[in-house]
C-alpha cells in the first residue's frame, strides 16, 4: 500500500504547460496529423453563386479521375435529422446539414464532397467538378434603416430587449446628451490550426477525431443528426490549435461522417484557410446606437443601447452587443434592445467575448464622449455611475471591484499626469493620446462530470471531457486537482477531450475551467472520504465519479462577472494616418487565478486582439458577387508582431463569494473587452477626432482630419 503525502499550494503559482514539451517537439498530434490505416481524404466543393439552386452536379468525369472514390451531393448523400435539440436546447444549426436540398443560401455553400485516396487527388477532382446553378438575386447589404430587420426571440439568459423607466422623459431632463452610432465590421476567428476531422466506423461504433471546443457537444450533435444513440458515437479532441468560438459543430465533421458511412473506411476532411471564411463562422458586423443622458456632473439619467446584427437565411444567431450596459452602468431610464436582419451570408457564430467585444466598443466610446462633454475625467465618470446592484436584474453583485481596477491602473499608467485636452501632445510628427475603458464578462458555471482514479503507486488520474484550445486548461486542471488532493502536480495526470469521459461544459463563454473545477473538486472530495484510514491507497486502487449538477443548481442567483480597466497610449501620424499603439495596461479582477503564467498569456492575448480589432480586422464582401474579397490572411489583416507594443496585464486579489466554494472565474474573454474602445478613445485624445467606425484605418484618419464630426 502507498501513503499519500498531503501538500498544498499549486493553485496560484506559475507552472509551465504540462504538455508544453510535446507541443514544441512535435510529439503532440493535432486532428489533421493523426495516422489511420486506409485513410481516405475528402475535399469540399463550394458554391460559386451567392443565392440560387443547384441544377446539376456533373460527376462522371470526376469519378474517372485517378484515386477518386466517390462524390457526395444533395442527390445521393445520406439523409439527416434536423429536429433534435441543439446546444443548450437551442435549435440545431442547419447550415451544417449538408447536401439535403438543392438550395444555395450563400457564397461558399458546400455543394459536393469529393473523396479520394489522397488529399491532392481529392482537391484536384473537387476543382475540376462542374456544378451548374440557377442563379438568383442576392441581398448582402448590412446597414441601419434597411427593411427586413426584426426583434429576435429571447435566448437563455439573454432577453432580446430590456426596459425600465421613461427614456424620452429622462433624456429631455438631461443637461448633457450623447446620441451616436458606432459600427464594427465582420470579423473572423482565424485560429492557427485549420478545422479538421477524421471519421471512421469501428465495431459498429462511430469515432470522430476532431479539433473542437467540446467533445460531448459534437458527439450529441452528430448523434442527433445521424439518428444514432449517443453511446455509439465517440469524439476525441486532445490538442486544439486555437478555436475562439469557431470550433463547434461544422460542415467538415458532418462531411467526414457521411463519407465514412458510405465508404466504410476512415475519411478525413480538412478546411483550407479560404474555406474557413465561409464555413467556420465569424462575428457579425454590428450597427449600434447609444444614447446617454446625464446631469451636468456626469451622473446618468438615461442609457439606451440598440444593436443590429445580421444572420443567415439558414440559422439565426444573435450577437448580443447591447448586453454590455445591462451590467456596467445604471440609470433611471435604462433600455437595451437587439434587432437582426436575415441576409444571403453564412451563419455567424460565437467569437471571443460574444456581444461584449463589439458592445463595449460602442458603450465605452459613448462614455468617453459623455465625459468630454461634461468636463469630467473618464475614470471619475465611471466611478460616479457605479451601480449598487444589477442595473437590469436588481440582483446583488458577487463581488465587483471595477473602480479598484481603475484606481490601480491609473496609478501604474500615470493617468494623473494626463492633460484631458485633445491634440496637445507630440513626439515629432506623431500626435500622442491616452484612453481608457471598462471591461466586464459574465462569470458562469455549468454542470459537469469527472472521474478521479487513485493508483496504488500514489498517483491520480483525472478524466473529464474538457477541451484545451490553447488556453492552458490541461495545466490548470492539473493544479486544481493537485491542490484538492493535496499532492504535488507531478502525481496527477489529467486526460481530456474524450466524449467517453461523460458530459462536461464546453470550452467557451469563459465557463470551462470553473465548471470543470467544480466537478473535479466533487470527485476528489468523495475519493478522500473513501480513502482508508491513514490516507492509505489500497493496492487495487479505485475510481470515483462526480456530477456537479445539484451543487451548481444550488448557487443563489447573483450578478457574477469578471472586471477590468483597460488603458492605451497611441501615436497618430497626421500625415499618413498611421496609428500605432505604444503601450497598453490592463488591470483585472477574475477570482482565483489558477496559473499566473498562462493567465497572463490569456489577458495579453485578448488585449492584443483588441488592438487588432481597433486598427486592422475587417472582412469585406463584394456587393456584386456576394463573396469575400481577400478571404485569406493576406487580405484579412490581423495584428502582427510589429503592431503589438509592450502590453502589461495584472490582476487584483478579489474577495471570495461565500456562496462559491471554488472561486474561479473565466478569463478567456475578458482581455479583449474594452480594449478596442481604449484604443479608439486614445486616438480621439491624440487627434481631437472621434472614430466611431472600426477599424481605424489610415484612410479614415486622413479623411476625418478635415471634415469629421467632432464630439
């Protein structure tokens, strides 16, 4: 028998990734790299029209090409079920129900899958495939005031509209009013690893090796779509090269399962970078009107945030941009509303900080405009309007240290030395300015299951259907389990990314680590109760299982969020219009920080994306063809190393919520929230010109220099 030595202190200390060596040496295999015997390769052929119908798929010549095994299309593909409940009980996304009809709802819609012995043969054949269409007029125009907009139905925890107080009356009573429209463009996830999936049948069971953000999520959707018992489907996803919301259930997984079912051999489908722009989801463009009314000292009387986003004609997705103000600021009249419009475009989806990233740009820019009009410091304006309870819900806050973040950030950033007047600081040809903004993101927890096995050699194995999409989750869970077991991390082995491990929260919504931690703690608590007296592990070892559903359900309702204060300094070349971010600082409160090393990486990564959002990212669709212009990383610009300055991220200790025994809050989304607004507010401070439309490109800076509206 082996004695377990009790230790503490793993959580909160910096640890390198437990799989780090495997990743840098190439030992870690990603979904598109894992070998299978008799592996065939599928290549999706995408529509070249934006709206219409497929008249004919001419397969004879392609089937005669070397190595080609089959061509699947709407005329011969397996039939799919579409009436099953999707994620969180929502309707399933029909944009992944491939080859079920002849309709083309957007450019880049999959019209066929060519399967061959090699990927090169499949690609050549797919490019040679002739598809004939009946072309129809399309509509991709996104703008405010256009016909066809509508109020979407409420989704879980996110009503489409909220309202309290008399908005028009409070605006009329206000000494200062801001009424402005802000827009953000279509933005794409662009993870480093493309989407890839391999499907095979083994002993009557479907196995899918995939790159995803939730193995059980994908398992449930595939089981529903193919009318299979969930237990007969296994999804594995051990290493993921970034997801940011895009790696849920996508067309390539469905295509791989279809082909494997037809051919009865393993089939792999990998998306190209260009195909990802049509098939992997994206963040919808937004048009947001923010109206703020305040007394002369800056105290809010009215807050209205109206947001418009697009969706496809196939599936409805809401980008909840107006939700930002439901937590951050209160007013006697407080109204938020969403509207949508169906267009002939692919379906948008979750993208890092859904709603909060574009919504914070609009709201925090408007707050900065209000501060200028009132002659109040932007930080003091936010402190003045701190709510005592949820502005919409009325619920108590489970900790809220937003003002503390601003105070500490202001001290470190040197905010007290800032001249509030715009356009005064110079460094040669560069105009200099500083800006700030609030950050907030929901900190939730969802039921999960876990299993912990005690081995006779004194080690422990944790099995949980978690996903590490590059965040360091595998390492964080190792530290969490080690602390709960009171052993050193080297005695804990965490296995993740396998639907056979049971239901668990997906890696999304900044809820993964906290949800998984609840399940692990519950399993460890039972394990320790069952250990023999004196902490001896019996020679045969044993396994315990946990389900956190009852404990999570018992949490009393509160406003649970992470918070932060973003600071940015920019330099603007008035001659060329170039904007350079010189430094950024983010101070956050996010509960217990499990691993400071990877946590800082998450914060800095989010802030870097905020720079990219503010200055670079913009997907453009051609109005005539309906397709993307430059659907690759040459045409779609993201921040490169030269665009990223010194970024500092830190956090404050937060008082624990007595109702939350785990105390962990997600941080994956928080870093991007408010970052673009801080940059935009800094550009105003440098130039005296407001930029309400992202990205802040050089041509926009130059055109605004002479005739732009000033706040």
